[in-house]
C-alpha cells in the first residue's frame, strides 16, 4: 500500500461513494469525482461542482411559525458543470457500459494533488485504446480546474472526436427524509448568458433570491493536426475536436475551466475572460508542478508519520489532504460539514470548524486557521442582528448553521438553542492567541468578537439565590438531550470566556490602546462589564452530583430513565432516523460526547478522578450516532489510561470515510471527523495540551505502532515530536528555544534533541 495514494480498481461498485472519496478541491472550488463521460442512469450518481460560500436563499415554510424563527435557509449550489467530455473512436462512443473494460484504475494522490483515472478499453467493434484522465484544481490559481486526457490507439488507425461540454443546466439533490443531508431547491441556478469568444466559451448563471452570479469559462489545447468547431445552445456549449489517431501514437487534450462569482469579483465575466486567457499560456504540467510545490510546503509542517500501521497512515493523510481541500481561504468562506465534496447538510458551516477542525490548522498552519476566525468576524453584524431577533438587547448570537451569516436551522431545539456555538467560537479565538500570540489580530477583530459573545452569554444567564451563575434553556452538543438548564459543556466554556476576557482586554490595552478605545466606542462597551463577567466566571454553576461523584450533563439528566440499549436492534441506529425527538429527550442517551468534550477542552476545571468517573458513565449511554463523537472518546480514553479503547475509537474515527462506516459518505466527507482523527493522534496518543499558555505532553504510543512523528507550530516555533514505545523526542526546528511540560516535568527544548523516557 502506498499511504500517499487512495486507489480504486472497481468502477461498478459504490460509484456515488467514490465520487465523494475522489473529489478534488482547493477551498474555493470543488468537483466531485464523477467520470467525465458519465455512466448509465441505473447507477446512482451525484455530479457536482461547488464554490465555497456560493448559495441560494430560500424561504423556510413552517406549519406554525413563532417569533424569532429563521425566515430563510441558505444552501450551497451545484454550479455550472465543466466536467463533461465524451470521446468517440471511429464513431463508437467510449463508455464503461459498452464494449469491454480490460483494465481500470484510478487514484487520488495526496502529494501531487491530482486525481488520475486510467482505462484500457475495447470497443464493441474491437478497437482498443488506453485513456488516461488527470484532474487538478489548483491551490495556486484558485479559479482553475484542469482536465488532461491522453489517448493512445493500441490496435488501429482511425478517427477520434472529443466533445467537451460546458453545461449550465444543473440541479441540486433533494432528500426529504434524512436531516444529515438536508434538502434544497433542485433548480436554483438560471442561465442568463452563453458566450463564445476566440475558441473560449462562457456560461453565466445567477440565483433568484440571493442575487449571486457565477461565470464559468472553458478553452482547450490539443495537437495542431486537430480541428475544432463550437455549437452554442441555450444552456450549454459543445466543443467538437476532431482528428486522426495512429496506432501507438499518444495524443494529449487539455481542458481549462475557470470559475468566478460575484462574492469575490467586481465583474465576474470580464474577470473570468482575463483569468482564462492568462492560464492558457501555461500547460498542465506547469500547474501540476506548482501544485506539488504547494503541497510539499503543506506536508512539510502537517505530515504525520506512523510506522507500523499502513492503513492508519493512509487514513490520516487522506483526512488531512481533504481538510486542506475543504478549507476556505478567504473572509467569505469557512469549512462546511461536507467540505466541497457533496451537498450534505446543505453546505452549512457549524461549530465543527472551531472545535474539531480549527486545531489541526492552528498547530500546523496558523495563517489558514486565522481565516476561519476572520470569516466569523465578517458575519459579526449578522450575529448581532440575530441576537436582537432572539430578544437579546445586547451582544451577538452566532447562527448554529449558516453560509452567509443568517441562521438557517428551522428546528430550534437542536439548532438555535445550541448557544454553545458562541462559546465554541470564543474558545477558538482564545486558543488562537495562546498558541500564536497574535496580538494584532486580537486588537483588530478578536476582542470585539469576544466582547459581543460575552455580553450575550451574560445576558442569557442569571445569578440564582445562592449566588451561582446559571444558564437556562439551552442545548449542549448532545442533540438527543435538548432545552435544558445548566448544560455542563455550555457552562464550562462560558466560564472559560468570562475568566479570560478581562486578562486579554488588559493585554491589548497595554499594546493597542487606540484600537481598543475605537472598538469600545463602536460597540459602546463599558469596562464595568468586565467586572460582571469576572464575577459570573467565578460563580459559574457546574453541575456535580457529590454522592455519585459525577457531573450530570445538565440539571435534569440523571432524573431520566436510561435508554434500553439491550433491546434496541442494530437496524434502529442511528436513533435520530428511527425515533421521535421527544422519545430521545426523555431518556439518558447521548448522540455524542458532551460533558466528556467539556472535560477534554477544559480538563483543569475538575479533578482527574471525576473525569474518569464521568467517562465510565457516559461511555455506556453514548451511541456515537454523530461522527464527531469517537475522536473525543479516544482522546479521553488515553487521558484516563484506557489505551486499548483509545485505539479502537481512533480506528473508527480515522477511516470513517474511506470505509464508509456511517454509510452516508456518498453525501460528502465528514470534515469534523477528519479533524478529530488528527486530534486523536496529537491530543490523544501524544497527550498534547496548551495549559496556561504552556505546551504539555502525556505521550502513550499505541502498541501496534513502532513510532509516531509529527510537527507542531507553537508561538512562532516549529517543534518536531517523535514517539517510540517508552520515549518522546522533541526537537526545535524553527524559532527560539522554549520550555515544554512532559509528564509534569518542565523540559527545555532547543535544536538539540530532547529525549524523555
């Protein structure tokens, strides 16, 4: 097995799943791994091209709408299709459904950033050809999608015709019975212009409600002996490239496709023409070389080397590569639950970004991590507006699921009620500063977001008669338990914000007083509020059962009966697809880590003994119906000494998409789970934490692994961490020396290898 490559030799099985696995993207543009020529209609397929942040707005229809319910949903759109290429040999159309496939292989190369498909095909009349398809979406030229086809005639001389298509007649899938997929307006994009200029073709389309426009332009390169004609239709344009094939001769055809949209470009049509003309001066190999250089730099800091387990090695690289492909790299986009590989969850951004994905980028590529926070700042005004819609007189309430900033969740118990989205974002902002010490970002954007979030969380809470600060009627991460008082996770993360915002405020005041004064004036912030936050943090109520030495998930959780797991058949999982929400709410049953997640993020808030008690209790009643769950149980199994369990949970996390363990990867990858696989290694097996601004490790290498090697970016230093069975070796690669804590021992780390047993 080559752990840098995902391979497939069977095109007949699980086609839609493999469309997801072999998708390519660059954070702006994504294309599913469909075959250029298509397949017969009997094989399920979702052919999709997506632009991060490009959406349609639709009215949400309620049977009974109450105050504060969202008015509209936002859905990512399948945009203009430029994948289409048909090949005819002596008037016989190449198709895997016709003739005979003598060999087939495709691969996704994580080092090169190229998807390749190679087919040896015999036509019904006996003509044999080798065809190699290569796909690339450029990390360097974000608008560019390239397809290169190499055709070789093996046993004949004859004619060949390449029909290359740009098609604006596209639609989204509609799935009504699975909330993990969501549903969207199937025909949301309307073609308003088709244009042909100097062998370049352009299709322009716009949305009805969000008033966004997308333009795609295509052009081609091919041998001089071939001739091209163009047919313009109402919604698509076909390019016919014809010529002769000689036996043993290889002919290369390259399709250039460029995408521009109104979110990012002043004139999407003229910008598209300009970009397309500029990229046409280079061949496929030029962009392939740039792609490999970009990825070499990415892997230089991100690669994880696992010696002794090739399946896990392949899985973690696959996951990290897809995270890079999915990550928005501008202020208008984030990273959705399915990345740019499918339409699951309608392309919405959730808390997944901050808690499960952000850490990977923060510790390997902090500039990309900052993009996620910048996006949250871009939609801050929308969050302020949402707070007022919800009846809050002050502060900002971030939407549970969104694309452009509006709340898109119509089911408020498991949507809007998850106020922890606010403190998840706050946690990441604080973590970003602790890891990077980027005081400029905090002064310009971070502290304003923290102040507005803190105001909102203070507003929804109250001091009860015994002086404890409580937060009522919220939903924690566990969506099988909704609308509760004092969710442990929500309260402990709010406490973290209240405890730290005053300290951060004063640090910024010491270095960027003018900026802080401007922000204070802008949002009418009174520093007396900091005193209130500090008091609320000190008096935050964190539910704890002294007799059982357990933290209840919320005030009422232990009063409910435990779900009858013994008599629940396997086919009834996931429970959310088979039981009414109220049935779930009445039981002790968890969809995913909740209190345990709070312990992971802020384990210093309680004693290890109680964390272990909680782990043992909640493990028995957690179904892991969410892909976000097993990574946290893996990390905390390591923390509590359950190392074999930790590895079992990690296996489920790391290969969830490659092995389709949740049976829904055909709708798109699980980006949060992919981020969780990185966390399971670094926070789990290496036991890394940042505590009070100090880096610490509690390593415990899995028995199946011979060694583990990875790099960490921390406070402008790069550290290389190497684990063997009973040792950890830490070496400074870039930056100044520092001290780290290993198993409660403070160790100085410099360019010399530091080995700790």
